[in-house]
């Protein structure tokens, strides 16, 4: 399944930051739920993350005016959907401060 190569590198992609350049990430991680049974539990977490990322972060619309603080809070909320052990490229001091267990 070609999407799995993105999932193994997702923490690296996230480390780069959420920006318009990474919008293709949500498209690359589009998910066919009919194949859900063939995926591992962690794969399903990444699929749910991708859906939430698309819905809450990327598809904010032109009329949404949120501050950088709101944007970062949404980013951390979304990252917290994944197990902390998957966020290997993020410094522990930031995870200790912002990761929502």
C-alpha cells in the first residue's frame, strides 16, 4: 500500500511544520476505509490524524481568522492524537510542555 511509506515518515513531515507547502500531505494520506481491516492499530491512528488534520487544520476556509496561538494549539491537539512515541523528531522539552496526553 503506497500510503504506508508516508505514515512511517509522518513525524518527520510534521517536524517540518504545518504550512501550505504540506497541504499535499493530507491528500497523500487520503484513506480508503474499506481497507481499514488490513491496517494495524497505529496505521488507523495515522488515518484518523490525517482526516482530522484535513478537517481542522487545512480546510479552515478563507473567512477563518485565527491567531498563531490558536493555530499552534490546534496543531498540538492534532499531534496528541498520535502516541508520543511516534513523535520522535520533536524535542522532549516541547512534548513535555505541549503534548496533551
